[in-house]
C-alpha cells in the first residue's frame, strides 16, 4: 500500500473533506488535530505528503514546519491555511513548505496541486536514482559552494547549508549546468513537474529563498544570477573566481 498522507487539521469537517479528496485519488490518509502530535508523527515518518494547517492547538503549524526542516525531515509539506497574506505565504515557503494554499480552498485545486506535487516528488526520486547509477559527478564545486546530488547535501565555505527539498533541487539543477540559462517555464517543468504558468511566482519566491541560504550577500548574488527577461542561471566558474 502507498504511504499515507498526513492531514494536520483541527476542523473535523475540513479534515474529512480533504480525506475524501485524497481517497478519490486512491491516496490513504491519516488525520491529527494537534501540532505537537503532528510533529511526533512526521518525525516518525512513513508519510508521502503532509497537508499542514497553521492555526493549530498545541503547536503552531509554522513551528511544526520549522522543527521538521531543522531535523532534516524531507517529507513534502503543503500548507493549507486561512492565513493567506503575502507575508504568510513567503514565511511558510521560507520555512520549507513545498506549496501553500489559502483557505477557503477549492477542492478541485487541492486535488490538482496535490497530484502535481506528488508527481514532482516521484519524478525527482527517479532522477536521483538514475544519477546514482550513472557516471554523473558525485559533487559539483562552484567557488566556495559545494553540492553533492547523491546525498542531497550542500556546503558554502565548508559549512553545511539547510535547504528545503525544492531549494536543493533548484540549486543542484543550476550548479550542475553552470552558466546555462533556465527560463521560469523550464524550471517549473524540471523542479515542479508542471507547465502551469500560474506557478511561476513560486519560482521567483524559491529563488529568493535559495539566495538567502547560499549567498554571502543575497542582495548582490554571486552564485544564483538573474538573466533579465530570460530567467536564472548559476555563475560560471570563472565568474566566481573573479568575484
């Protein structure tokens, strides 16, 4: 049986609706209504995806998310919350959420976004397995930045970086092709496994978050560069040497 989806939601009617949507897609689910219990369950593991509310008894959902990423729990997390301001969305993504939906949420959109996120996770897992069995480099080095695709770890100046799954996928893609320009549409396809232009804001947000993690001065990036009107690229090795 497929690993279940963990629904973290204190409103029983909402949790039941989410479970029904997942069930229609053949996805089993488990439900918890308390933030601390959600954290214990997620750390124990065995989940395919976590649907996470923010306003929870016991522990705020954002704190749950922060603790999970600090402990390197890589389970994909989709925040589904009534807190829908831009600041809330950016904070959730910055803490390591893979997607963010605002309540009241269309169940059709929830189904679509869940399926897209799971497809992306499965595709990336397959790509990692392919790389592990190929002759691809075990580590990319770009100036003081080192990226190890097989172990999904990265360092700058010898200090290990804490990256969400999406952030690491973006970094590995860019650094693995130094100097190559990727359009937002190409990044959506490669990292999010979607062609929907509505997701392009997610690319911009995740690139900004990635810069905050890897750049010595995010306002003046050395590694993850914007190509105006075209997209993003990593610096070429000679550019980093000259910086």
